[in-house]
């Protein structure tokens, strides 16, 4: 499975961006997917997660401002980010973990530190800068 992000850029506080992650190399298996953020000098954290059963979970810092969605027909995971704040600056990566019988449930990663082994597949990331 390969994941490729796009949509990052620079925006002023209060602005919006939409990130996309296109997946390729999929099989018929199911995955839990999500968006992660890393700021230099800090550990990577889960921002928004999308479980294979449609449940979503968000870090408290982005609730009400970010929306995660998935389009299976296009193999695309998206993150709509509104009311952006300077604290949202970072490299955003999408990732996927293979599930069997609905496990692991990656929604628990939202708002928590996410080491490499938390997910099976990672994209390279796209940079988001929020600054006036």
C-alpha cells in the first residue's frame, strides 16, 4: 500500500486548507486510516482517524474545526481544516493499519503520540504552515 498526500501550503490564521491522501496498491482487505501531525522538536500525534466501520475520532485540539472523510470510489482520505491556528502548523501525514475482524481500532490514536509501529503504512507528509 502506498499513500501520497497533497494539499499542504501556507495560510493565514482563520483560513482553511483541504488535505488529500490517495492510496494505491490496496487489496480487498479493510483498513483503519488517519491523519497525523508532527512539529519539529515534538512527537507525532494523531489528529483525526477514520475507522473502517465509519466511526471517526478527533484530537481535542481540532474538534469542531477539522473534518475527516473517505471516498472509497477514489481511494482517497481527506482532511478539511477550517479556522486554522498557528498551533496547527506541522507536517501532516496520512497512515493506514490493516484490520482483521475490526481490530486494531486506530481511532484510539487520536490525540495521542503515534510511533511508527502504530500504523502499517505511512505517507511522506505534506507541510502546513499557519502564519500571519
